[in-house]
């Protein structure tokens, strides 16, 4: 009984945070603040294991960033996060799509760490799809 009570209390701990973030987003006029709030919302959903909602939040942050061309680094981060969450969910083909976008962003910004992370995700996606040649190609 105690374990159930603790789990129910902890399980609902993020909901007020999620609700607060949604209210802040609705009342925020500046796009840079909205990007930050959508990223925080995406992380809160991810903590709650609400992966579809997490992805949607990161996509909204990415869309605002792209529309206003604010930060290539932010686009890298959001795209990579979406790719990894999709990998965790087992949606490997969509994960590859986002990881390939992240790879291009890494090449544009000459960011070897971003390129390496994107190739790692792509390699693991292809491995999970039993496309071992493609997997090894990405990983090496």
C-alpha cells in the first residue's frame, strides 16, 4: 500500500510543472522564450514517459527556431533529441530521418561532436532494422 501511495504521489509530481509550462507558453510573446519553454515542456513530458508529447514539444521548439533562424546549435540539439527519443520508442525509420537532419546541421556548423552523435544514432537505428551494412557504415 505504501509503495502504491508513493508511486501515485511521485507519478503526479510533474503534472503541475507541465500545466505551468503550458500556461507560460500560452502567455509568452517572444519566440526565444517560447523555444526555451517548449524544450522544458518536452523534457517534463519525457520524464513522465509521455514520449509523443515530448516529441511534439521539441518539434514546436525546432519549428520556431527554424522559422526565425535563431540558433543552429539549438536546431542541432532539438533535432538530435527528437531522433534519440524516436530511437527509444522503436520508430527507427523516423529516427534516421531526424538524425540525418542533425548530421547535416553538424556539417554546416563544423561540429564534429554533433556529427558523431548523429552517426551513432543512425548506426543504432539501422542495426535495430537489421540493416547491418548501413549500421556499420554509419558507425565507422
